[in-house]
C-alpha cells in the first residue's frame, strides 16, 4: 500500500492491490485514476481546510468516472488526526480509522 497523494510512489505510478488515503491531496483526473489496480479507501477530516470536501468530492467523481472502487470515511477532526506526533491527534478517530484500514487490507491484499 502506498498513499495516492504522494507524487512519486503512488498506486497510480506503481500498481498495488489497494490504496489507502489518510487526508492526502487527491486532486487527480479520471484518466490518471484509471491506472489504479485495486480499490481505494479514503480517510478525511471534516475540519481540514486543505484536503476539504470540495477536493474530495471531485476525487470521488473522478474515481466513479474511472470506474474504480472507492470508499471514504469522514471524521469530525482536523488534518493529521491519526498522527500521534501532531497537535491535531484525535485518539478515538485514529483508532476507528486504523480499524477500518485493517479491515480494508484484509479484503484487498493478495486478492
């Protein structure tokens, strides 16, 4: 698994079984997303001013246009809510997102 928001090491540049986005920059076109091999799981924060609802809505539309499986979850938190070294760390949301991540990995790795 590699983050879709990373310009150099993405599920787009190097096909992987699945991709997980933790509040990453997801401004990608449907043409770029067609290169994805596996499904994508996104974790986003409602209070994030940078990776916001408008950006994610465009990403979701591009994923649908590309015909790629996608699931997203929103958390009432700030950007970097799952990073324990961040001042925005939210333990409850981090634990829930990790649980969802592990479930996703269980369904996608090696499938």
